[in-house]
C-alpha cells in the first residue's frame, strides 16, 4: 500500500535539511529551503504552526521574537502581520560571517508557498509544532497536504514531540509515515540518568522493547537528540534496540562532521542538519 511505498523510500540514509539549509540562510526562509533543495537534501524539514487567521506557516518558536523584528506569540499574528515582519536581519546579526544584504526583509513563508516552489517531487519532513495550542493544526495540515497532492505523491513525513498529535494524524490518514520525536536530557549535572521522552517514558537507559513496540504501533521511527549540552544522551545500543524493534532512527540536529561520521558508523537511518552539503559529502 501507500505506506509500504513510502517506507521503501526511507530505507536509505536520509539527509534532512533542518529548517532548510539554516546554517547558510535564515531558518525557514525560502532561500534556506532553496539552498537545501539545490544541495540535494532528501527532505526539507519544516516546523508548522497556524497563524491567527488559520494559515499554515513555517516558524519554529512559539513567539516571533527570536527570528523576526517583531514581538509576540505566532498565533496572535494574522498572515498579513507575519508577512510584515523582517525574518532575516536577525540572521545577519547572529552570523556576521554569513550575513547577506538580501536576507534583510526576508518573509515568513507559508506551507502553500513552499509547495508552490518545490512541488510534489520534493520531500517534506513536517513537524506539528503548535499541536497543544492549536487543536485544529493536524486537520488543517492534512487537508492541505491532501489537496496539494503531497500525500498521494508519498512526499511527506510527519514528526512531532506530541504522541497525541501523531495519533490524530494517523486517525485522519494512516498512510503517512510518522516519526515520534524524543528529547533526552540528563536529570542533573552529576547524573547520567535520562528521564525525558516526550510523550513516551522512560529514558533510553531503562527503555524496553515493549516501550519501542508501543511507538511502533503508530510511528515508523523515532527522532532523537544525540547530546544535551555537550553530554551524549544516547548510544549505539539505543540505536540498535530501536532498529531491532523495526523503528527507523533519525538524529537531530548534527552540524559537525565527526558526529555525522559517528552516527553513520552506528547505522542511524537519517540525520537532521543545518548544513546538508556537509552530510551529503559523507554519504557520497
Ligand atoms: O524536528 C527535529 C528537530 O527539529 C526537533 O527539534 O526544536 O529543532 O524542532 P526542533
Ligand atoms: Ca523541528
């Protein structure tokens, strides 16, 4: 069926361009996405939220404060308000070595604009980012993806830290591959106890096959961090155990070549990166 076909495409190692080639251009900008596409990334990763007037937009944070010249919650802005913001100058300020004059005045992009640009032959790795705040997000996103032919084309993976959100997506259409995101961190500085797996407990040290199987009921894989504040939080045993339970393992967000190489030695199924060309060179 459709899901089987989509899973075949995920068997190879996947280069997932995190918010586009966001190391080179403002995250989620059309330019960052275009660069990732041109580099040959397998997936464009986008965090999706709903604007106040119900438009699906690509932005990571709950507020516009960090990545635009505005202030306030994303969900309090209508599309016109978001479009009026400068979503590029912050990148120049934060990355003087990579600053470009044409980033000034970068616009927040809508999911529709991204699909207009890249079409159904490009693959998208979409995160339901504001699922708790917007109970209509999943239905709006799935309707859009279906209307635009992306689901039929097998062009989409949906990821979320929220198990509930993924299960809502699955109830709408079981033919879309889902990735359960997890975020592990040490319980305290002097402990390597790992406590957090958003949506699913426990942490990797005490995780059982049954825990993985409970994720396997709705998801094709897990997306995990590798380290928290410089401390590694998962190891190759974790990767192997997940894969033994028929789960793909994708790791975020890896920008350094030695870590990319380490993860490839571990046999992970994909890596999220702000620098897709670096990772593609290793894969090749
Ligand atoms: O989606 C994988 C990774 O992007 C999760 O973290 O905070 O960058 O969305 P975040
Ligand atoms: Ca994300």
